[in-house]
C-alpha cells in the first residue's frame, strides 16, 4: 500500500520496532546513558514523561541490553491490579509463591531478592510502570521494601516510570525518604523540530514537517500517528510528496 508507493522497506512507526532501529534522538540516547549508569551502580531510578514520549520503548531497549545470565527482569504495571496484587506480582516475578499477609509478602520479596543476588548471582531488575497511579502509602512502602541492611547495600535495580506529576509528588515532604534515594532522575522532553524532520528522503515538504512539529508539540507518539495518517492520505490521493494540506486533512479527520 503506502509503503510500496513511497518506497519504504517497512512500516516506519510500527510498535514492533527493534531497539537497533530506534531514532537516536537526544532524549533516547540520554535515557539509555542514565539507565546504563543505574545498571552499574544499582539502586533506584525515576523515569517520567508525557504520554507517548517513548518511556516504554526506552525501557524495552534497556531490557534488551541486559545479559540474561547476570540480570533477571521483572516488569509490572501498577494499572493491572490493586496494591496487594502488585506485591504478589513482585513475588511471582522472583519465582516465589506469594504469601497472604502484607508483612509476610514484604519479607518474602526482600529474601527473594537477596537469594537471587547472593545464591544465583543474578541482579533483579524491577521495572514498575504507571507509578503515577500509586497511592501515597504505596510510594512510602517502596522506600521500606527496597531498604537492605540498613540501606548499606543495593542488590537490585529498581526503575519507577510514570507521568511527570510523579516527579512532582516525590518532592513532597512525606516522600523524601524515597526521593533522596533516587540515583537517576530522568524526564523526557519533546523532540525538536530538527529531530522531527530527520528523514533523508524528502517524502514530506518543509511546510508539512512544520505542521507535524507544531501539532505534535514534539511528542513521538503523536508524530507517529500523524505521520502514518498523512502517508495513508497521500497514497489515496496519489501525491508524490506529503504537503501541508495533507497533514491538515490527517489532523481534521483523525482527531489528532
């Protein structure tokens, strides 16, 4: 369809994009460096960004860099259940049969982390997503749950990911114990207009690129959706290039 018409080898913005095919934006490279630092030092890191900023893809890319003989990844989005489900999910991720009481779950998770690190020589890497939805009590629990040997050692990597107001919440006084333990604190920024216009083959006119950059405000997911819709309309209209009018059509009809 539009791929053949515009001589594209594959869909340019598909969800199955491999990390090796990622556009090396300033933010993408910056977050990979930050996560690599966290991997080496171990401990707790924070990753926030607007919806569609590229958080999940960045985390997936980071996961792909980890040697499975040295790291054990546990991914858990808070939106999939309640708080106790969350703790049980962490226990399951460590290969444990979850206890029923919260205090027993806490001990079980901590002991599971220590056994994995000391006996199996694996560093557990916890990626906790959608953490902007977490209740205050749960965020306070995190500071306690990931405290080992009176906070003298970090036998784990913990990444808290969510929307920007998670960072704001952690600045509140009652979350200082967790905030002060953050080794990495990274916030995604939108793509610049130059990065949005990174293609070498001029499928899009300069005016079209400006329209996409303006409408998307530089957020990758909106750029992706708007670009795909524009390509589809360009194909339907048999346009050799995507101009500003086609982008406006994509905006109007696609609700973008």
